[in-house]
C-alpha cells in the first residue's frame, strides 16, 4: 500500500508543500539572510555582516522590551493558570449552572486581539479617569496591569476548558477510594487531582508562556507601547523598529531582532518538548 | 528506491532554489515587478496610473474628489490613500516594496529625503519643475531634483477675535509673550463669567500631538539656530527650552480641560472647541482654514497671530511659514506610471480645478499658474511680511527623526499629566537629538 | 458537615457569578455605548445607560455600515476565513495522510519542517512574506488563502498526523485491495474517519483566521481591501479623529456573530480546543 500511495505524492503533498515554500520556507530563509544586510527593499540589500546583531544587542529599548515581556509572561502565566485551575475545580464540583459559566468564561477567546484591546482600552481609561489616575498611555505600570487583566480575561476560559477535561478524566474511583480512606479535601486536591492533571498543567503553562511571549495585537491596541516605548513588548518593538523608523539601517536591525526573538521562542519550545517527553516516560 | 532518490533530489533542489533566491533576488525580483505593473497598466486599457500616498489626513476628502475629477476628465486612474496620522513612514515603507507601489509620495525635507532618495525620480526635465516659481522650492539631491514643494503653509495662534473682544482685548494688544500670558491668565481668571477658556485643549493624541512636538518645538530650535547662524545641527543645546516650557505651561494651564486629560484629546476635539466658541486661541495652521469655515466661522471673527515665546525680537516676529511637503515621484515605478504621475501633478498645478483645490484647502502653492488665495491666514501672513516682520522658518525638517518627535511628545504628555518632570522633556529634546542624529547618520 | 458544605458551595457560586459579571460587562458596556451619540461617549459617562438625550438608536450601526466600509470588511473577512479554512483542511489532511502512511525522506523532512514552522513567530517573516506575496500577486482576499495554507500548514499537519497514527491500517488496506486508488481511499475511507479532527482543526484555524490582524494588514493590497481587525485599528488614527460611536458599533457587529456562532456550536468548539491542546 505504501508503494501505491508513494506515487501520488504530487497530489497529496505537493500543494501543501508548494504553499509552504511560498508562505514559510522562502520567506524564512530570505529573512535569515536579510538579517545580515542593510536594506529598504529586498532588491536593494547590501551585506553588512553582524552589524545588525551588534546594534540589536546594544539597543536599550530592545532589552527593556525583553524584560517587560519576560515579567509579563511570568505574571500572566501564574495568574491565568491558578485562576483557571480554581474555576475548573469549582465547575467540576457539581455546581449549579456550570455549563453557563463555562460558556461565559470561554467567550473572550473568540474575540480577536485588536478588538479586545480597544474594548479594554475604553473601559480601563474610564476607570482610571474616574479614579483620577493617569491614563494607560501615560504610565507603563498601568499599561502592564491593563495588559495582564486583558490577558487573564481572554485566556482563563481556554485554559479552564483544558483543566476541566483533565479533571474529568480522573477516574471517580480514585477520589472515592481516597474519601473512604478519610482523606481531606486538601489532600485529595494535592495528592490526587494535581498529580493526575500534570499533563494539562504542562500544556497550559507552555501555551500561556508562548502566548505571552508572542503577544502583539493586544499590546498594539491597548497601549501601543506608550509612554515612550515603556510598555512595548518584544513583538511590537520589532514591528516598530521595522516599520515606524525610516532609514535603511532600521530594517536590518529589525530583522536581526526578529531572528533573536525567533531563537528565544525556539528555546522555550525545546524546553517544553523536553518536559512533555519526560512526562510521557513517567506515565 | 529510484523514486525516493528523485524525490530527495527534487526537495533539495527546491530548498536550494529558495535559499539561492533569498540571497540574490536582485534580477528576478525587478523583472517580476515590472511584469506586474505592465500587466495591470494594459489591463486598464490606458498608459499608466497614479497612486498617491497622501500625508495630510485633513485634506483626504479634497484629494479623493480631485482624483475622481481627474479620472473623469482624462481616463487615467488615480488612487489616493491617506496614511493615518503618525504612520506615514510606516505605511510608505510597507507600500513601497509592493508591485503596485505608490507612484507619488512625499518627504518632509532633507532629513526625509536622505531615507528615500533611492526612490526619487529626477524631476529636472519635467513640465512640473518648470512650473515652479523659484528654484528654492525644489529639493535637490546633488544636481537631481528629487522633490518639489507643493505648498507653502503658515501656522500660528488662530484667534477668535469676537471672543477676544468680549474679554476686553483686541488682537493688537498681543505683541509679545508677556501680553499673551497676561491676556490668557486674565481670561482663565474670569472663565466662569466669560463662559470660555483661553486655549483649546492641547490634545496629545496622535491626531493632534504634532502641533506641539513638532510645530511648537520649532520655535526654540529656530531661535537657537538664529543665535548660532546655522540651519541644522547634530546636537541641539536647548538654549530656549525655558521659553518652550513657559508657552507649554500657558497652553495646558489655561485650556478648556484639565492638563491630565490632554493625553486622550484629539485634533477634532480642539477644532470643535474652537469652532463652538469654547476657547479664544487655537494653535494651528493655514490648512485649518477650510475646516473652520466649513464649521460656520467667518473671516471677521478669525485672525492668526505669531506664537510668541518670549525669545528674539518679538516686535519683528511673524508667523511660522515654510513647507515640509515635497512631492516625490517613485523612480521604481514603470515609465508609463511615472509619466502619468507627472502629468497628473502638472494638471494639479496648472488647471483651474487643481490650483483652486490646493490653494483653498492647503495654502499658497509655489507655481506660476497658482490661483489667488482667499485663505485668510495666508493673507494674514502676507500682511505681517509686508509690515516688515520676519517669518519664522520651518526648522522641524531638520529634526533628526520621527522617533525624536515621539520622544518629545511622550515627555510633554507625561509632564502635562504630572507623571513626568520637565527634565524628562529636556532630556528627550537635547539627549534624544544627539542619539537620534547619530543613529540616523551612522 | 452537610450544612458546611452547602455554605461553601453557595460562596463558590457567588464568586463565580461575580466573575461572570466581570466577563460579560465589557461587552455589555460596548453595547450600551454603541447606542449613544458620539458626543455622549466620554470617560465620565461611559458607565451610564443611554438616556433619552444620548440615545440615538441604531444610527451608529447604519453609519458604520454605510460609510465606514464595515460591510465590505466583513465580507472580505468572511471570504478569507472560509477559503483559507477549506484549503487548509483539504490540503493538509491529504499531506498528513501521506506523511503518516509513507515513510521516507520526503515525509520526514516535511514533518520536521512543519513542526518547526509552528514555533517561528510571525515577526520573523513579516517583511519577506509580504514582499513574496506581493510579487506573486497573492494580495487579494481571494487568493491570500494560499499564503495562509503555507504559513498555517504546520499546526494542521501536526494535528492530523497525531490523529492518523491511531487509525488502523487495515481498513485502508482493504479498500485498496478492493481496487480503490489512493485518492478514492482517502476521500471515501480516511476523510470520514477523520471528521472529529477535521472539526477541531477547522475551529482552531477559524479562530486564528477571523481574528488575524498583522498578516492581512501587511499582505493585502491596502488600496482596496480591509478586514475587520484592520478596519477597527484604522478607526483610531485615520482622518485625524476617533469616532467612538461607529467604532463601538463595528466592535459589536464583529463580536455578536461570533458569540451567536459560539453558542450554537459550543459543543464542537470546546471539543476542538481540548483536542488541539492535547496534541499541541
């Protein structure tokens, strides 16, 4: 059978592969090359070695956005997972209207980042001005808090769904047996439930980490990086270096930053892969 | 087994083709793009088309109309796209790489030209260049004419003279910064009784912040240049920043709204406040005339006076007059498109419809067949010059980058809201200039 | 004991209710403000319900539909989402089947590359991808789906291969022996088995495609086409002012169909998310 299918590769593989070359491989390789160039358009690129990387690594704003992103990722990952897990616990505990709650909490996931950003910008600016505090665009701390609230609001539902699935897959016998043995609610939670949903926890943790790290739309719409790039995250910093600056040198810097960013994301994913693999061995 | 080898080879070839094209896409890239634009040109059954990336959001409607009119008259398609305020460079740099790139764009002067000179078609032998009234309105790149100024504008403080009279003053009472301060603070003191404020909101939204981070910032730069006898610099000293602070304080403390609310105020807010008589002074330019008259204001209640900041010889200070709008024709466009664009521009500056639109909507146009203007603010500027006052030149074309302007703008906003200090503004102004100048010229 | 548990339950229930209000309120706030006149939307009045003076009915909606290009943007978003969805589902499921059933360099290299592409952030490609798309004239809503197939293939192939490994070979072999060629086998045998995964992938891709901002913003021909996220972003800067009323109306018109669709297809969506997460 394998032989028979093999002959049909132009039909099965070629369309996807061709599109993949156009939509990924070619731009990727070209992007890699351009990170060593000074260019305004691809036609007019001159090779300049590692200059772009040297600049990118010495750019204070880039590092600021890196630390801002890192802090944001940590805070949002912890908050989202803890709250999502708590809600999932409550909803699997035969609470009235759990379907309704699940529906409501999941809803924001379907709304796009740009739209969400504006909804929350309007809301938070109004709250801040009622409290007579500076608006989002003036204070990076409020920008940070705003982004965190927005991300929690959007992502808790998604993670909650995954946790609910994890919790529901724990056989009832385990919990019944523990109850008969006189285990307290806390013991059941920490000894049985959490160890059994470890795979879900790993998945959710890495999903929130990558989502936080790559965040762009929400950042653009909610704060736009204001004030003076202070609430700019990595993806937006790269975008701004690339498009908001004029002059041939900036595109190269932006592309070099993008390569560095890409490497960071790959490293995170490799760590994730390792985690998932080692979990699979244990089970 | 054989199949497998062929496959592997094919894949390797594909990958290396991708890699190779990535390294040296020079030739095939340009042929592809020429093929593309030729294709569309012939598909439309004409010899070229115009795509104008417009810089002025306030003139968007007028451009759309005039483009339609031109297409009706000549059959040449003209597309006008307006970049959102503050995003012109961003839009241009992502549009210019496309097959159907803008055939017509603009730069703001020498600094802008430095970034885009590779794309500027030499306009020296064109009909458009011959229409210019003076060579000084052309932007040169060596001997080549890279850009052509299409409008000379003035800005200053627009005054609602009726309200000023109600407050007990006339335009002639204001001839220096001290006068302005006295009048403004007096109006603020009697705000409740009078029912209006001195200044419109100095909105720092991106639709309005250029009035302060660029136009107002021109004044301290102008006076510093005057003192030193230079016309550009790699490091600004900020000798007149105290005056900048004084005028900014005056704006924000005597406005229609609290300083902390300025961050979210838009250009429209200020315009509406002024048009509905909520404030006496409104810093803006001659391009605003059409908007104000559309909103029902008449010539006898409007006037434009210089922005006094308490520097230089105030008795001789005129309005700020100059240009930061140079048309450039994209040299990468196809021959037909370049010709079509030049024809369109020539029509704009020679035909009645074109010149009328330009002078009514924007201001004085430096072309031989220019229609005479009815724009009151332009007439104000002429009167000042005839009275022996010196116009303040536009030096913000020498500001090192957009980034510098944004830095000053953010610092001004933070200062107004009380979350930042004036030192931050000074640092964004002086240190920011040095770093940005170095970054732009390295 | 029982009473204590009941009290705990009630407390949890109340907390959940409060949270639910927090979840619904932002959308509700946009709804009430979209019914107000432009001048009545300001920081101090945004929390008030519309009253006789500020209520302008559906004017913002008609305004947004008539003059702000919302209808066109909605149409383009719909075209892009549907075409890209269909293309991705058909092409990547075929590709994934080949990869799982045929072992060799092509399969291995493709699979490795697809998985790698899932990780790469869009910023890495944004410039080169948009110029490539432009050069190949893939810059209209009607053929941008090819770009999406290329850029979005990774996740889809990954999910399909994950599922296909668990389909027993015997059924397909039987079909082939009965004289089906691979194409018939795939469409008549494999695809029906694949249905749950198809739905999962479709849902994940739809959530991405419908809301995607940067890719269409950079790739689409800006002179002619806007999708909904681009339109909403456009409201902020262009023309020198922000028209809050029509903007809120646009947001509502974007959000409402999604919410309705979600309520109808809830079961599938949640299943899709779970499947995607377990595989991803």
